[in-house]
């Protein structure tokens, strides 16, 4: 089962890092505004997937919004989460929808911005390099590729869950999902950097059996799809490998971090084309 209407209903129960947050969108806006000031025209954005937060944000930024999603059922179901309903009005809708897999992106110098939230994990590992290459071709000369992903940090060391969770209960009251999902993911990916969500959910049940998390903590993860709807593998590349790919076809201008509890483990890559003159160039 992939990203269909059932998962769209489940997805609404997610929180960050599985959804973009205000602190992340604020960072993206900073770079979009730089590009707006530089180009002095309306910008065209491609959103990878039907993420409501990104679509609402792009509308508020007065961007020409294009959405690419291979699953129209998911797209039209998740539309109920849009704050700006005018965007998805059947008669006066203000988006262009493309039904396609991201690795089949086939545009040349067309999009000023390409953005995705956890997009890389949903691309088959053997297609990621092709996708990055296609992004480089699809961007305009000063275009930006923005987004965050689950990535394995260099020299990552597994955590002691008993100690980690003890610290959680003595600290600030963060949402359990936001606090723990990264560490669960690192614990549960296999030797090919693939995550099986059922394995992840089973680990969560193990923590509960050990009495390291409470019933209330566990409840925060029920209904998010790990044990039912999410019957696919999610790719979690090594950060160093992913960044080498980015720099092979594009240029990592900088890496930013949001202000959420999980943010130190989720770099926001601000990526330009190799020929860009946006930062420090003349026009």
C-alpha cells in the first residue's frame, strides 16, 4: 500500500518532523524572498507531493504553484487539510497538478523553486541520483532546491533508549512523536538504509513493555499508520552520501536548522544550481 486516500486520512495525525513546521517555513521564506528580490518577477514553484503546509505557504508567498504527486487519490483527499480552500476550488483553483513520480521529472529550466518535505525517503534508492540530476535540469539558472529529509548523520551512535526516555520525562513536554521518531528511525533501518514502519512500531511496543514509555506516550503513535497503512519501505540515506550527490549535480549553498525539538537532526538543505549567481553574483 502506498500514498493513497487511506494514508491521507492517517497522515493528518502526524506532527513534525513528518510535517513542515512554522520554523522551517520561515527559513524557506527567507531564501524565496532573496530569489524574488533578485529575479523581480513571480516565481514558479514545484512542490514534491501534496503537503498542505507547503501549498498554503506557497500560495501566501504569491508563487505560481505546481504540485507533483503520483497518487491523485492521496492528493484530492489531503485537500481537505488546506487552509486556503480557494487553491483547490474545482472552478477557480490556483494550482497546477501533475500526476507523476518525482524521479520522472522532465522539465528544462522551468521551475524557480523545487521543494519537498521528506521527499528523498519516498524515492527508490536506485533512482535518487537520477532524481537529483532531473532537479538540476528542471531548475532555472538561479533556482533553489529546498527541503528536509531523514538522514543518517556521519558517525551516528545508537542511543540508550532507557536513558533518552528518562531525560524526556524530566524535561520539557514535547510531543512524543517529535521527540522520538528520529531515534526510532535510526534504530530500525536495515543494512540497506530502508525503514519498515512495522519494525519501527514493534520497537515502540518493546519500549512500552519495558515500561520506558507510558500508555499516554504510546497513544501518541497510534493511528499514524506505522502498523497498518504504511506498508512500504522508506529510504534513509547517509547524510554524507546524499550531500555528495547534491554537490555532484547542484551546489549546497548552506544548511539551516529549524527551532523544533528534533531540528538538530534534520538539516534543511538550501541548494542552488552550479551556475547560480543568486548569492554574491551580479545581475
